C-alpha cells in the first residue's frame, strides 16, 4: 500500500480567464496545478475593471476549505 495521497475531488475554477485545475487530497490538502498557477501569475490582468470578484471569492473560499460550487 502506498503512502502517497490520493485526489478525492478534482475540478476547475476560472480566474481572469485562466482555468485552474484543482484537487482535494485524501489528507485534506488542496492543490492547484503548477502550470495553471504559472499561467495565472504570468498573465494576470492589471486592470481591476475586468476582475471578477465572485471568481476570486469562490477560489479563496475553496482554498480555505469550503466545498466547491457546481
């Protein structure tokens, strides 16, 4: 038997038009795909008029342990 954690949930969030592939592991950790984070950080818009507050709130709530929507 392996000691490696297993994803018990996999889903996606969209932030600034970037799809973030996310996972919840059986030990409770929440993981965002590294390539998606890199894309987000490299391409994040600086114009706050196109930011979607709801998208940001949903991702932050999930990072803090909330159940994902949808």
